[in-house]
C-alpha cells in the first residue's frame, strides 16, 4: 500500500508526463520542434505505474510512448525539451530529435525504433544480470502491433526457457497506427500469450495507475525471485494520433468518447479527492511545481545553442585505433 506522499508522487509524475507532452505539442505547432512528436496521452499510467514499481538498480528500456518512465527514472524536462528542439545541451547533443536515449547510470537502455527489437536485447540484459548473480529485473514495453513481430517471439521464448528476470509490458491500445488490433492478430487477448510461452501473465486496466503499479510489483517480484519472465497486458487507448501529424481520423468517435471518460489522470485525481488522500490545495501545489519546472526547462532549451556542425560525427566512429 502506498502512503500519502507516494500517491502524491505518482500524481506529480502523471501530470508532469502529460503537461510536458502538451507543451511539446504547442512547440511543435509553432514550428520549433525538429521532427515529430510521439505522445502518450491516455497511456501515462502505464509508464508511470510500471517504472514506479522498479527498484533503483533495476533496468528499464522505454519505447516511444514511455516518456513517463524516463521521468520516473530521473530524466528531467530539460532533457525532453532540448532533445525535441535539437539543442547541443540535450543528452544526445542534438543528434536525435525525440526520446531515443538511454543512460546506463540511471539503468535505462536506449530504445530501438524497429518494433520488437528491444525484447531480445532486454532478454540479453536480464540474462547477463542473472549470470552476474545480480537480483535485478529488466523491464520493457511493446505495443499491440509490435507484439506481432518475430522478435517478440524469439525474445520472450528465449527469456522463458532461460528463466531470466524479464518483465514485458504489452501496451494494448487497440491500434497500431491506423490498423485496429482485430486486423493484425487473430487472438486479441494478449495475456493468453503468457501461457503459450510458459510464463506468468497478468491483465490490467492500463488507465488505473494504482492497479498498474500493484500488478507491476507482483510481476517484478516474480521475476526477481528467479521464477522467470512475466508478461503484463495493460489495456488502454492512445488518445491522440500516432504522432502529431496524424489526426487519428480512423478512430470511431464512440470509441474515443468511451475512453475519454476513463482518462487515467482524471480518475486518479477523483480517487485521491474522494478518499481524502489529496486536498485541492495540495493539488495546486503539485500543479504549480509541474508548471514552473516545465517553464524553466523550455526557457533552458530555447536559449541553448544548436549543435555545431563540426561536431556532427563526434562519438559516431571510434576516434583512435585500438592498441
Ligand atoms: C518492425 C517495424 N515495423 C514498422 C514500424 C513502423 N511503426 C512505428 S510505430 C508503428 C505502430 C506501432 O503500433 P503498436 O505496436 O501498437 O504501438 P503504439 O503506437 O500503438 O503504441 C509502426 C507500424 C517499425 N518502427 N518497426
Ligand atoms: Mg498500439
């Protein structure tokens, strides 16, 4: 059971995740973002709830909709804004224009754009940790669409037979770009795959941050104890297009309306108020903090220089021959 301070922390991360992405969209619309903006509106509870359930030494590999996980693991709004605005002060020194980044110091393995490819990588990370005798868990994500790749099969199958401490979260938002789940897999109950691979499986309401957190804890405990991988299917909905260039015209209005009423942040806020875990004054303090952190970060990014072209190849090729 989380205490009051932890519940406030979860609320802070959720709001920071959403408001940071809203600011990114505003910057995109004024032409300041270099590249696209791939958001997680409606899915924030999955990123935040799962990352919050990890221990500091655990390892996490985010996908494109997991900005919330990165924030929980210690990345700051400055990192996101400098990345998207392609500034030299960004974690990649302006070489990548969204959140394709990692930091082993924070236990974050960088994402791979090819859907599914991170799963075998994280299976390997988990296997290495097991061989080294470290009691850590490796957690990563995949969408409903990405779950139909060969890498999903190879990664999870190998993880299962090696009994490595892998937690694989399937974010089932019903769509892979404009393709509904029913048109890309004949078995849309993703949790049933756990049995097929011989691993433990959980299904959770991905718009309920406390349920996600509790489920992630169970899955993580299972993996940490050496009982092998765990699969979590988190059901949710992507409340925006695939990215900002896509208005999601293909999603029926009734589906969007249904999910709008289940917004993860509105629901959590209602729960916190009704159970008296948060007062409106406390909410205002948290939102004030979020707003000022975002404003400071945007200011920092906008006043940071663009990278110097002369350094474009730095760190790409080995600079000196090995001895
Ligand atoms: C192997 C591979 N195929 C296609 C793409 C292009 N692509 C990027 S995201 C995406 C849709 C992904 O849908 P899903 O896995 O359900 O994740 P969601 O966007 O819904 O979070 C596609 C087709 C890719 N990156 N990698
Ligand atoms: Mg999807």
